[in-house]
């Protein structure tokens, strides 16, 4: 009706979010050329696989890493999809729109010019959902019936996939997760700089907590000290898991008011999020009196870490490094408590990505690989011996990106 102001007018038009309007507010951690290079790397692999486009899905928290890497968009709620065609501009559609206002919702963090808000009850009142915008874009680009790769397929909502399939029945959807991860596994110098910054923030949190470890302190007090310091160098604290005494043998637990006792093994696993990148770092130490068995467990964890780090270099096979760690555990008398599936994992904008460090992985390390290295001894009811750092494979060897001390006994 003439003169009627709709909800879309009240929100979208109040603060324009077209590319020209938001360029002045653009906040990205890298020059746009870095993102163009990423798109080119993905497209080269798409061409090899015969794909006409990629649909990249993201959701809040640890499920947004692939969307963040290609677009820098931060999904706060709901779902985001980036459509990356074999050529031409990309499109981003999201229902992560707070107040029905894109400019209140991290839209100014993406370099992608074509952004289309989608319907989400309670936030965005738009006739189109995310799936509808994907469908429309594919049709606009003449990609109905094309071969489309899906990234994030384990988590993309069925409603989004159904909208695409219903409108484009000839379209072939195929899994492209590994293709995408292969394109992003070698970190650029700019990425390494950010990861190293995040590593320093995490190391500061570990140091703050380690300083307080003594009988009578609580796990929550250690956590509070770590949070305060890590917040100074990060967007947010990703996780801060602290467990002492018999609970530490269960590893991934959040802290409690339980007082730490003399002789308790104290396990701390912390990470931050900074400009799209995650860290994952751990230390284990002993409160008060260090008994013989506690000392052996801690020393075994440190020996495994240091021996493996010394052998990390381009061309090294992950399976060989795992054998090295397990051999040290066996020689120390703790082979039965070595945790073969806890050796480590690639890390970046995803908490776990390539390179793969799964048990008996055939991965051959390359310069620019970054991974969390964490060979571990775990004894339920007693505790664990594990040191974990982010490790960068350099041209000649490796170095830790998490400069926190390891030996405290």
C-alpha cells in the first residue's frame, strides 16, 4: 500500500549495507588481495574436480571456520552460506542479522560485495530464506543443473539443501570438504603472524594460571586468572578447561570450586579466538609435593613432545612421529597409557582441520602447516602427562607458536 512503512524499510534502509555504503566501515585482518588469492586457490582445485560452484556453510562458534576463511564474516546466530562460482563475484547469504539490521551484524567484516539477508523468525523478516537466496544466485549465474560442491555438509540445515534441490532438480550436490581444506591447509605469512599473536595470548593465560597452582587454590581461581590475561590479546576466550586430581584423568572438563590438594596433577587446556583463528594449548603440572609417579608421568609427556618437535620438518611423515612418541612412552613404562588418537590436529580458522594427525596418518608435512601437537599419557583416576603447543612447520624444521614454559617440577 502506498505510504506504508514495512519492517524491511525500518531496518535495512535505515542504515544502508550495499558495498559502497559499507566500504568505509570495512574491517578485515588482511588486504583484500589475500582473499582473492584464497579464492584462486580454491578455484584451481574446483577445476580439477569438475565443479561449477561451491556452497560453503557456516554456523556460530567452531562451525564458522570455513566461511570465515573465505569471507571473514562472523556468524553470530543462525546460518551463513557463501556461494563461490567457478568464475565471477561471490555471494554471501545469512540469517545471522541482529535487529534486522545488517550493519549491526558484522556485515562490514566481509569483503564480499553481494550480501543477501535471509529470513530467521525473531530477527530477519524477509520472504527469502538462506536456501532461497542460494537458489536465486545459482539461477542468476546460469548454474541450474550444475555440479555443486558442498563444504560443511555435515552441519548444513536440511531446509537449505531442500530449497536448492526442489528448485534445481538437475543440480548435483557433492561433498567438497577435503577439497576446500586442501586449498587452505598451507598458512600464508599473514596468517602465521595472527596465529602467533593468538599463541602469545594463550601462553600468557597459561603462565598466569600456572603461577597460582598450589594446594588450597580452586580450579575456578586458576581459570579466572587465565581469562583475565587472555582477554587482553584476543577477541574472546575460546575455551579454558582445568581439572585437578583424579578428575584430570578425564581431561576435558570445565573448572569447579574444588580446592586443589597436595600432590594433585593439574591439567589445563586453553585457547583463544583472534581475528578468525583458534588456538589449542595445554600444560600439566603438579601442585605441592611431586611424587615419583607424578614426576614420571610429567617427564614422559615432556619427553614425547620435545622429541617429536625436534623431528618435525618438511617431508616428515606423521605416522613416523607417532611411532617416536609411542616408543618413548613404552621405554618409560607407560606404553599402556599412551593415547594414540590424541597425538594432535591441524588448526587455523577451524579448531581441527588439515594437516591430519589422526592415528597412522600418511600425511607428509610441508612448510606452512600449522598443527596442535599433544602426545599424551592419560591414566584415569590419577591424571595425565601432556604438553600441547601450536607448531609451525618451517622451511628447515619447526617452531612452537605458544611460548609458555613446560617444565615446572
